[in-house]
C-alpha cells in the first residue's frame, strides 16, 4: 500500500475500542473510509509517476486524525482495521479503484504528462485527491 495510504491507515489501526460494533457495515463497504484510502492511493500513484506532484503532508496528517475519529465513531476496532489494511485482496481492490479513478480523469499508462495534468486538474478543482497533493509548484 502507498506511503500516504499507510499513513492514513496508521491512524485507523491505532484506534482504541471506544464504540460498539453493532449496526456498522464491513470496512470494505464503508464509503467514507474507502474514498479516503482510494484518494490516498491515487495521490501516491500521481506523486510516483509525475515529478511535479508531491504530497501535502500536513493536510494528510489532519485528514488522518479526522478519519481516525470517524472510524471510532463508526465502532471499528484496532484488530478489524489492521486486518483490513493488511488484506492483499483489499490492497488490490483499493489499487484498482485508484487506477480506475485516475484513468477516468484522463491518466494514461506510460504518459507521464497525462498524470501531471490529472494532478493539476484535481488541485484546481479542490477534490479530495487535490487537497492532499501539490502539483506544478
């Protein structure tokens, strides 16, 4: 999993067990958590593909803590989150979703500039992905 996704994930699996686990969806189906992880992975793909894209670590740190609080409120436990983040099938799913998101946005494998353009576009639009990266600085 990417460094950004791992960073976000660290906050999740450092969770204390503060909430009951009744009535919640499996982590793989929890939309908010998955959107954050897919954005983190997409950001990592962009920054590893385009030399003008970098991570906005302070924003990522802030989002990590917000995601941690959200997960606690939803009742997820440390063992559940650890298992989810280490699961090869979940890693592959998040990777595939991030790649599909970037492809829909115009990124083409082997075309570095297309990834750079997606990064610039995401930042300009202020998307979740655009909030956690810098592009063209």
